């Protein structure tokens, strides 16, 4: 929900109308990436803080410095904060802005994937590992080779191959990589974006190496097509990719989902393989309070859940968000029922 409409909100009423409440309220958390490891839910969120960095369209006010891991014995159970799992000062290559992370498990080892800005001001994606899903995680000395932009989401397919989806436009810098290297020319979030009639920028996908520490191939575009098979256009801001990639698989279909950023929707498309293309199918989540919307989708027992965030606890402060969860339903025709985060 855009920030300019926040002043009209009655937050007491809104919190009552919300379909779910923050999982924790002693810290602010956002961008939840949820997984079930050993029968338990683990959530890897951003840890929002008040940094006093002024608001801008590059997201400089999202100045997060560490990650906490949250666990739950079940979707109904209390959420447990396991404390600091990784701090930016323990990441040799990173300087600031620890944005949306994700995690994966392989052979009993846990991997935390995270974006951060290096001292040159460029976002890269790093990996840190641990013997425990709650950390502490030890960062690799360098970021993943050829990594760029933000919002890693790692998906393990049924054949045991792991893929990273990533990218985000505006403050996430994806538009500055259109020619294969970082283009520092031009100021602001809109420099180097395609014009409205051109194909929208795509999220990226790369298969990971067996040790999950590097890309095993050049990142490729995750193309989202419309019902006629044409790539979504940059001007189609209600549907085009902005940030917050996620992948889940249900009934043999691959569901790629993302945030539309400045129009505040979580949308999805389906395909028949991890690379896509993905045909646009609809919205998963209508706008929440706060500028950003970011989610993950995870199955626990025989039900699916949407993990998301809003800024209702902070009364609309864009960079102080709270992680929530709600049940998600797949319909028989493969669609996902759209979720209204607040009941009128
Ligand atoms: O939390 C910082 C950024 O805000 C994330 O990386 C984006 O997806 C948006 O939620």
C-alpha cells in the first residue's frame, strides 16, 4: 500500500482486520523465506532496524546489519527467535544493507544466501554455512562469483539440483546489469530501465554447483509471458517482475512468484520446468500496509502457507515490517486463491 495513503489509516482497526498477526513483535522482521527442515518450520527473514537513513527510491533506508532465524514447531506454534545468526561485520566482502535472505539444506549442512552491498556500493550475493539451521553461520570470504543484485531464493528440485532465482529492479540494481557488467552511469532508480513498450526486465536463475557455493552456469532470464505467449512489458507494472522471487512446485507444476514492487502485488506464473517461461496466472496477495511486499510459500504437513510481511505493527513505517503467515490454497485448475490481507 503506497505510503501517501497511510495517514488515513486507523491502525487499531487495521490490526483487528488483519487476517494474521506478526509472528514476533520484539524485533521487526521482513522478507520471510520459510522452509521445513527435519519437520520444523524455519524462517529466514531480514531484520529491520531504525537506521535514521532518509527514505529514498533506492531503499537506502533499508540499512539492515544482521540476520536472525525464527523457528516454529508448527504453523500454530509460538515463533522462537534464535538470535543473531550472521552479522555484516563477520562478512569479509560486505559493508551494509543485508537485504532479503534465503536458506537451503544439503546433506545435513545449512546454507544462508544473502545480498549485501560491498564497499563499492554494488549489491552481490553471498553464502554462509552452518551445521545448524539456526546458525551461527560462517560467511565465505568472497561473494558468489558473477553474482549481482538482490533477493536470492534457492529451490531444490525433485532431482536434487539446486537453483538460485534472484534480482530486483530500482534499488536492487538489476537494470544496471543489462549489458553484463555494472553500469554506474546515470542517477536514481529509473536509469537504465527499459521503456514502457519494451519487454520487462526479468529475474535471473542459475543452477548452483554441488557444494552450493557458486553458480554452475551463467545466469539466465526468468521470462514471464502473457496468455498469448508474449513477454510481459515494462509498462505492465501491475504484473511485471520487480523483486522477491520465489519458486515452489505443486502437482508437477512449477510456480514462480514475485513482487510487482511499486504496484505492491504478489503475483505468480506457472511453467513446466525450473527455468520457465512462466505464464502469468494471477495475484497471490493484494497490497499490504507498507511500500514493499515480499513472501515465500512453503508446505507443512499437507497444507501450503504464505509467509509475508506488513508494516501494521510499526503503523506504516516502510522499513519496519513484521513477518506473518496464512494458509494458501491451490485450486483444482492450478490457480492460487488470491489472499486479501485485511478483512473489510
Ligand atoms: O528488505 C529490503 C528489500 O525490500 C528486499 O530485498 C526487497 O525484496 C524488499 O522487500
